[in-house]
């Protein structure tokens, strides 16, 4: 039994055309090489979605493994080298669910010193504590496998990926920017409509059209106030505010007149919107209901996605484990639950952070960053579990346009996870072990 366990997940290596690109390949190879050269008695566990098998649409079944070998020979060469020194264990996620459905994958991966366990979950012992490991897709209604191991038991997310994500990979190179391939980094799925609108507006829209509408959208909120002031004067309620605004704009000469023109344009637009607001509201309500039915828009009554995974961890903790490890959501976390510990292993894909513009009704901006993280679990004193968290440095892409940066503030760095945490094993089990030691 190894003394140390390393956990990573959600690499999503592979896919059609532009999805073939792996931005973090150099860092992954270096990480595997470091494990190869280490003197530790360790095991590497990849808890799901190592590969993007769903994103292959031109080959089927185990033939996808041949496609992976052709495209990433360096990766499999390094896996083979690392696997000679330490055990490498892989469990299926949803994007590489086919690993659980074909026995051939077990044999093929074993050729590269990778042990594939065709199970929903596995367990490992660290010190005197038990660690439960799974991918987490079974708690996601869109990606839950209804009959695990059946190659035809695909969830709704499979068809979304085949028809949308894979297609995005095929079409991404046709854009003015190669952005559509990053659709697999958009989480949750409910963000996809806003993300598409954002990228159309800031990247694909004709420049002359974009810069024609930006002033109106940017000053839209001010325009609403201007409408209220204009209405007060129109209905002879209070004319002073409009007089003050006109005098203030007149003070700035041509620039003020230009702002006044934009506000007047907004006035016309707002009046038109008010005129069609009732039928438009009915249309928006019906469209959102349809999108909610397909799981693309969250309902106001929906719980936060993380809560269902914590509930799953509580169910696991009802038996023996002290630590539960999962991935799937692409959001790394370390959470204490009822004296136990829940780890989310995050992703090595780009992470997108939504930032809304400071003013107006402009589309949100999605800032990209990398967080190539891994968790290291080992035995602490008295049989407890030492959880260590580390991030491999990789510069952010910085591929936002100057307009996106002008209209928004850069997102704040999210709270860093603790570097070291000691998780106490359950008292009941500790006392049982102590009693058994005393008996011996």
C-alpha cells in the first residue's frame, strides 16, 4: 500500500479538430516526470475525465484510443515511464465513460502502465483513515449514467457534447478568434447562452456595428434616468432637473451635445421597449421556461450545485470514510463537512470567470485563467490524514480584447485553498483500532 496519493482530474485530453489542442501538455508531462523521478512510495489517481472521448465523433469505441495514441505520443510515453515507478490508477468520468464500457480499454491502458478500474468509485487507505474516490457525474442529472458499464446507456450530456461541444471544436477555427473550442470550459452549462452572446458581441460582431451600439448600451442606465427626467418635464411636474441636465451638457460644448444625442437615442429606444414590453416579457418568460426544461437556465429554486455533492459526501461519511474526493464541476475546493473532509480536484482546462460591465446593459466578459492543481494525501500523526494542495504555475492566456478590459474590472483572485490540512479520522474507528492494538 503506497504512503502517498496524488489526485488530479478533468484533463479532457482529446476531441475533434480544435479540441485536440491541450494547452497544459508541457506542464502535465513535467508533473508526470517529477513523479517518475521521486523517491516516494506514491500512487497517482486520475479520478475521471482524463480523456475527452465524447468529443470524438469520427471514430467509435476503442478506436478512439488509437486516435489518442496518434495525437499524444509524448503523453503515453511519459505515462508508461511514470507507471514503471509508481502505480497510476484511472477511473472513468462522464466524458470518458466509454472506458467503463469496453474491456479492451483495460488491456490497452495496461500497456502503458495505467490501471483502469471500471468502477463508479474506489477506496484507498491513508494511515488509519479511509478515502472515498469518485468522479461525481452520478450527482448531475444531465450526466448521470443510468446503467453503468452499458456502452449504450448515455445520459443527456452525451448528446449535448456530440452535437454542440464536438461541433464547436470543428467550427472554432473559422471564427475571427479561436474561442468556440473553449465551450468545454464553460461551467455550469447554464452559462453557455450568455457566454455565446458575449463572444459574438466582443469578438465576432462587425466592428462598425459594435462601436455604433456600445455608447447606447453603455449609457443605457443613464438613459433610463434621462427618460424619467424628461417625463417630469413633459407632464409639467418638475422642469428644473431637465434644465440642469441641458445646461450641464451645454457646458461641455460638442462633447456634451454628442452625449445629449446618445441620450436622445436611448430615449427613443426605451420608449419603443416600453411599447413592446408586455409581449416581449411573455416571449422571454416562455423562452426561459424552455431553456430551463433543457437544463440551460437555472431555476430560482435550484440549489447551489455544490450542495448536492456535499450531500453525497454526507451519505458516504455515514459509513467509514474520513475523506471524499470528487471532480466533475471543474471547481477546486476543500470543505469540512461534519468533521470530515470533501475535496474537489478541479480541472486543468481554462477556467472562465464571469465579470459584468460596470455600467450599462453590455454583455458580460469571461476572463480566462489556469489553475493546474493537484492534491496530495498522506498519513499524519496518530493515523490522521494530511491533505496538501498545490498549484503548478502557468501564465493566464490574457486573450481578452481591449474593449473587454476597458468595460470591466479584472476579476479578483478566488480564495486560495489551504496548503495543508490535517483531517482527523472518525473517533469511533480510532477507538476500535486502539482497542484492537491493545488486544494484540
